[in-house]
C-alpha cells in the first residue's frame, strides 16, 4: 500500500512539473480580492457591492472611495492598490494619507495661485504641499444604499492659495453596472471575457453666498485611481491627431523616451512604480477615454467619463501660473522615489477632471465616470481595446 502511494505521488509530481505553462501570471495571495477584503474589514468598516463574482469594495471613512474591485470573485485579481500598512497604523500622516483606492474624490487645482494644496505665501515644493483634510481624512456619511449602489453626502469649506473661500457640498453615488448597460456604453460584447464595471456620479454644489469667479479662483472635481503597478503595465492614452506637442509630460520632470512613447494619436506610459512621473491631456486634443494593459496578467482597464467639450480646466502645476485655466482633462501618474528618495507605494494612477467650475451660488455640477476591468485572452481583449481606445494590442510597446 505504501509503495502504491509513493508511486501515485511520484506520477502526480511529474505530471505537475510537465504541465504546459500559460501566458497569464498566476494571482498571488496578496493580489487577490479576498486578501484586500479581509485586511480592510479587520480595520475599518467596509461596504461590499457585488453581483456574483463581480465585486467592488468601498470605505465610507475614506470619502466614500472605491478601494478595489474584482471580475472573478474572492480569489481573483484585485485591481486597486491599498496601503494596508498605513491603514493598520491608524495614525494621520503629514502631506497626505495615501490609503490607496482605485477611485477617490479630490478637488483641483493642486498648485498655482488658486491651488488648494498650498498655504498662501508658501513655496510650491514637496515640503509645503498638504492635501486638504476635507478630501483626505474627512468621513463622507453614507445616506443611502441598495443592492448595487451606495450614496454619500457631506459639506465642508476650503480656502485657496489666494485666500478665496469655498463652501461646498459633495453628493457622491457609486453603483455596479449590469452587463447590458456596460456593453452598451462601450459598444462591445462581454460574452467571452470576465469583467467588472462601476460608475461614480459626483455632484458638487456651491453652498456659499457668492458666485464663483475665475478672477479669484474656482475649483474642479478630480477623480484619481491608484491601481496596482506591475513590470508589464502600460497606460494607454488616446488623443486627437495633430496635437501631440500639447501633451504636458513635465509635471515632475521630463519623462524619458524609455518610459513614454508618443505614436500617432496615442501615448504609451510605463506603469511600474519605478520612476515618478506625470502627464496630462488638454481639452484641445482629449478623447473621453483612457486605459491600461498588462500583457502578463491578461488584463485591460478602461475609464470613460462625461466630457462635453469644455475648454477651461484648472491648472495644477506647482508654480505661479501664467495660464491658470489651461489645465488637463485626463492625467496619468506613475509613482516612484520623490526628491527625498521615498515613495508612496507600488501604484500608477489614471485621473479625470471636470472643467473649471464657475458656479453661481446654489448651483451644482456633475462629473460622471465609469471604470471597467476586463480579463481574457489577447484576442478577446484586443477586440475591446481596438473598439474603445482605437488601439491594437500589438501596437502597445514593451516599455
């Protein structure tokens, strides 16, 4: 009997060693949705929206941000980067509490004479940069919840670099998208791929006693997603032909040609969290979509948002600006060591913004964004990428 067991184990081991390899990387325990879910719920209250294997995880205490999502259940890939060490520490940090999360609500502009992240008179450098607590540590109370949606509302005040006060109310709703709706939005078939999709609807109101005016500064809705970086992750940013020279790739220093490739109507940007860099697409050449592709994991991410042809966007450059309303609509950021040699984490970001909001008192504006994650073969993902982003996966360089 013992001899039989030994031979059976030996045969099984040999078969396992000779098993054909797959083009997709396996998902490690730390990369699974179950790991992130269990780590988070042990430390903060969480909200789980799910439809079968499609799940998203939200934290009310972190401004109602979407922390992560999965297309393939608890054991599947978890897309959002989460700073579990910081959350476990439970102590507020200077500059920013980088909890992570694949879609968070922020406000722009960041720098400049109308910036919200620097005090009046301070230099525009990392030592004086400070994320306002209203979009960093303030809880946005949940005011409603259904099977596939949740809503948060909060009011607060901010002051910009020039001393202008803003009294604001944010009304933020997040919902899972159903298959028919998601397929219709992108005009693609989802029959063969694994997928998850959700929408955030962010309404910002001017609750003050005065109309907002460009001459004293205005704000914008800014949605940012911290997504897990990998050695093979490439951000894909389509833009209108003929305007490549208008792309801003100098936020934190010029990005090298080994990390940023400009082709006809599309930018490819390495998302490996090894070198700090940021770029932006202005309204003159923007397309209302952005994405990223990881060939090793067989995953494709797409962002879609409600761009309506506006031309005035706040400028977030860290400088006294000559043109404070010549900002970007879409941004991508790759984390890496900063001036001090430290970095926030192993993530890259996809970001979208509303236009500069010149709101009369009691008026409001809605910025709506959808996030899609797909898993499948290169052929299956190529059909979606080509349809939505206008890019063949064979065009994506190995940066």
